[in-house]
C-alpha cells in the first residue's frame, strides 16, 4: 500500500503539539520524510524542573505557524500540493493538544484538504516505518515514553492488541523522577543515560518488579522508591553517593524488565520481529540490551533514530498516511482528547 486509489503520491502535512515540542513535517507516501521541523521548549521548562502545561500551550501558539511554514518550505512544497493534514489529537496535555488541533483544522478547512486526527502513540509506533522500509505488521512493539509504557502486538497499521502496560509510572517518568531526585535535572532520561555510561550497572542491586498474574505488565514505582530509600540511607549514614553508579544501576533495573518482558512475549506468541517506540527507546542501554536479547532469540529488532523516538511531526505523518489510506477522516468538530487510550478513536 503506497499510493491512493488515483495512483498519485500522497503528501501528508503533519502537526504535533501534545507536550513540549511544537513540530510539523511533510511525509510522502507514509515513509519518506521531506521535512521534519521541531521547535523544542526543553530549555524553557528546565527552569521549572519539568513541563509547565500553561507555558507549553502559550509557546505552542507562538511557534506553530512558523513551524508549519518551515516544514512546507523545507519540503519545497506548497500547502495546495498536500493530500491531507494530520494532527495529534490525544493523548497529551489538553491545552497543548488544542493548539495543534485548532491549527490543523484551520489549515485543512482553509485549503479544502481532508483532516486526519492521529493517536500520539500510533505516531510513536509508526516512526519505525520511516527508516525501515521492510518493516510491516504484525510485530511486537515496546512503547516507552514519558507518559506511556505499553507492550503491544501491532496487528496491522493502526491496530493494536495490548499485552501489557504499566500499573503506575511510565518508564520515562521513572527516569525523570529519579534524575530529579539525584540532582541531574530535566529532562531526566538523556541525563541518566549519559551519566550511567561512567557508572557500574551492578554496583547497586535494585528490584526488578513483576506484576502477579500479569506477565507483561510493568511497575516502576517500587524501583523509584528503592532509589529514594538508598539515597536517604546514604545521607543518614554519611556515605557518599556515586551518582554514575546509582544512575547505571537504576537504568539496568528498568532495562532488564523492559527487555525480558518484550522478548518473552515475542517468543511465546511466535513473533520474529520486535520494534521499540517513544522517547525512552533512544536510551543507549535499552538499545544495547534489546539488541543482545533479540540476537540470542533470533528476533529482528527495529528502532527509530533518536530524533524520531522523541516527539516529532514525521511520526504523525507516517501514522496519518496509514489512517488516511484506510479512509479515516476527522470532522471539523475534532477535539483534543487528553486521555485518549490506545486503540480508541
Ligand atoms: O516520547 P516522548 O518524547 O514524549 C512523550 O510522549 O512522553 O518521551 C519523553 C520521555 C521523557 O521522559 C524522557 O526523559 C525520555 O523520554 N527519554 C529518555 C531518553 N531520551 C528521552 N529516557 C531514557 N534515556 C534516554 N536517552
Ligand atoms: Zn510522545
């Protein structure tokens, strides 16, 4: 499935504003990225140690027109040449999502183009299609972002069977909270990743949580508490904390669980292909651990480049293409759905 019924190329103008990146992209036939413009607010939110929703919405409003214009310009294309406009409508921060949704509706209505609402997590999964032309469903996918941790079977484009999910914190959230506790700052994931490279992952034995009766579910709150307890204990006894060892040991505990759940599921259910998606999928220890385990199990592993793992417009363009080809069209009443669940419309 590459072209629409008229045998024309399909160009999607995609918009993403669910959290702290204002992003737009032009994607051709679902897998070819003609432009991918990302305006990050990270520096702004760093001042507060995390994303401040009200500030995020205001910044999106300031940036969105420029970002969309830049995406078209970099693609050397005009709005009239687009086949459809795709936009993330959930899940995410409601005020942030609304900016993208309003922009997409205005552009699509004004230009007379179809509008396609995209699920943010479907976008993350679809980032894998961009750099792996051979990857097609079905496959097992580990989705690990700041707000979500899901283990799914991607049965077809945009069709998911959920095998497991987190019972408490998302994997990225655990990284962010631990980073804040040890003073590494925001955003925590990349900082823990970098610091852990100088540490010993076996220095401290942190728990690898299993959820009774739900082999593919995750729980990270116990691990987060174990890290905090370790720090409190060290403080009370006057021991010095080796931050790189702590970061590496925490990261190893997260990675072990993510890798074992994913590879177990693929083996048990008989899938030979595994993909990863979301911001945490750019973690170097997770990539290395998953590579090792998949190689041992004879499983083909896929993950996007780091820039396509964290929030971006190209992934929404890829997902938007497959939704468009299936005939999905949103009305002019499309609204932001902050707690949109995977598999829901
Ligand atoms: O997918 P994403 O950009 O946004 C959401 O949809 O949530 O993911 C952001 C999350 C943050 O929690 C961030 O700390 C984490 O991904 N992250 C990482 C790394 N890069 C980003 N976590 C671990 N290691 C990384 N290298
Ligand atoms: Zn995301």
